[in-house]
């Protein structure tokens, strides 16, 4: 009976074979990028050199994205992945070994109930996604073979252009099977380890059997992580500076100043008799206001909408806000309430909202320096464009 589970070396070779495929694809893309990038640099500036620190960083980032990270992941997960592949095949073998026919079926040739199990394999039936066990049974009476699925259904051969009467039992590829479009794709290489003159060399390099190559890629990954962390820190620092700037733009008005700010602007827009009621103190300081609609041609909802927009615009960079219950209008009398923002925490939250909403016009930013150990001037690039030193 065919069994899926093989020696560990079989899975190691399969795993490394796919790593070589992955490495060759990534190397192809990287070489294409490096060639185009070098040409573009020369066109922009004939004196420009790809080994300049800024260019070196960009080249190494691309190298890690298309190849380096994948090779490190394949190396670091190799033992676990191979063990999982072996366990999967062990479970499949056990599944096949435990499979039994629900009923004794008749021979598909002589109709006698004299079938004996000859072989069992996994196959996909029709368009179903799940695999079922297919039994190959030999008849003691006529010595011919019958095929039945484990649920008792007879195997129905579906003719194709390629003769596939005999169920396929070879190992499936580890990840994906190449179709005709992939085979014609220059980015795809179907590796044949026994007849590929470069396979041994590429396996040694891409599978990171070379300790120096492994160390180099890990160093590159660590360096890129440092740059990413530096970028996050610098971005956070810049955001905090911007929020501090926004906080400085907020005018903290007293009630009298608030009245002086709003009254003339509101009355200039067709409202009259704007005034405040007695302030109320609880968790927040609030003050009510009311005014009259002095424009008889303006409808109530238009008066409310216009007044709300007017007040919100005027209070945008102050410590006062229109309360959530809004503005009400009855027979031309408009009324509402304003809330004071007083605590440092609330003021800072207000500044953060202004910053996030893009309401603050920020001053030009000055360039930020790098720490000595992360200075791009300390980076180098090798002749093959794949080394970064931090």
C-alpha cells in the first residue's frame, strides 16, 4: 500500500527545493530593480554613485523585501515546517489505514461479492474540495479490479485529453503547482535538483547554510528594524511638537472676552439682541445665550444652521465649545449653551483633535538629525548591492 510518510531527508530536500525556487525569483526581481535603478541614477546625475549611503539604504530595503525576509523566514521556520509536513502525511496515512467500506460492494465486472482490498489512496471526487479514500479492490472470482469510494459510491472515470485512468499517488508540491501559464512565466523556475547544475550552489546560498550569509541577512533585518523604530520615534516627536504648537494657538477666553468676540460678529450676520444668561458651574462652566433672528425672510432651520456654523468657526481656536444639545429656535428666538474647556488634559485633547482634523496651520519643519549609531553616513553597500552596516 502506498504511504505518504517518508524519511525526514525527503522533506528536507522538498523544502529546500522550494526555497531555491523562491530565492531565484527574488534574485531575478532584485537584479532587474538594481539594473533599472542604476540606469535611472546615471540619467539623473552622471556623477551619482549607487554606493552613496542614501542609495545603499534604498537598495537594501528592496533586497530584503523581495528576498531577504523570505529566506530568513524559510530558514527560521525550517525545522517546524518540515515536522508539520511529516505529521500531516502521518495523519493521512493513518486516515487511509483506518478507512473502511461501509458495505461489501459487488465486483464491477462479474457482480460477485468476492472483492478484497488491494490498495487505498486519497483522491478528490468531482469538484469537491475534500479528499476521500478511494479503494482499489481485486476480485477473487474474475481477478479484475474495481474502484469504490469509501462511502460506497463506484468510481466514475471522467475522460480527459491526458490519459489518467490510474489514480495519481505522487507527492503534491509543497506550496503551489505550476500551471501552463506559470511554466511560461520567466519569474517561475521548476527546479530539477538532479539535473540543475546550479542547484547545489543556490541551495547552499538560499537555504543559508553559509553562516556568514545568515549573519549578514539578520544584520540587515535588525538595521532596518532600527530605522523603522527611529522613524516611529521621530514621527511621534514631531506629532507632539505639532500638538504643542496647536495648544499654543488656543485662546483661553473669559466670559466677558467671549461676549466681546461673539456679539459683534453674530449681530453683523442678521441677528440682534445677543446676550448671555447667568453662568452655571458644575463639572464644566456653562453659559446660555440667546438672540433674535433679525431677518424675516430667513427660515428657522436656516437661522439655526447659520448661527451654529458661525459660532463654531469663531470658537475653533478658543477654549469654548457649543454644547451637544445644539441651538433651538422658537418664533425667531434662538437659544443655546456654551461650555468652557479648562483643565490641562481637556485642553490638550482639544489640541490633538485640531491637529488630527488638519485645522492647524503648522510652521515649516526643520530637518531632524539621526543618532550617531543610525546615521545613514555609516551605511555601506557592497559590489552586489546587498550589504548594509549600522
